[in-house]
C-alpha cells in the first residue's frame, strides 16, 4: 500500500480543534506552535468547472514557526523558519523565514529583525 501522507513532529505544540488534510504530505519543523482551529489543507480542486479533479501538494512548515488561531495554510505552501502567521490569515503563497504575515490572502506585515538564538543571548 502506498503511503500518501507524512507528518513529522518534534517538540511541537498543536492546540485543539485543528484540521489537517494530509493526503499531500505535511512536514512540521521543530519547536513550532500551532494555534487552535488551524487548517492545513494539502488538497484543492481545479477551477475548471468541467474538470474538478483533485489537486494535491505538500505543506512544509519550518522550525520555530508560530501559526495563530484560525489560520488556513493551503496546498503547496512552504513557511520559512521563524515565521509568524497571524490569527485568521489565509496563506496561499510561500512565507520567507523570520517574516510576519496576515490577512486574506496573507501579505507580509513585517520582517523580524535582530533574531538572536536563546543560547547566544547575554544574561541581564
């Protein structure tokens, strides 16, 4: 039997009420936070009304990503490391690392600057 899905999770928090449509494959990086009612939809249909066949593509979520409540991530999207997806956003295009996106459809709100890994921060 062929395996059509793959969910890889390490140190990830997934809140309640999420829906993962995983036939296209879902890859979740380390230390990711996923808010409640998030939808990861790897399936879609062709827009041609005479050919509504199923379209399928994986979703790749990088390390240290925060996806806010009620966000929807559509098929074929890659979210870069350290990105933040605002609550209620509909993400239809790739998101660069260390970027905040929001809205319907999601657009860049801000680039996260001066990112310092915790182990390299100086104590106060």
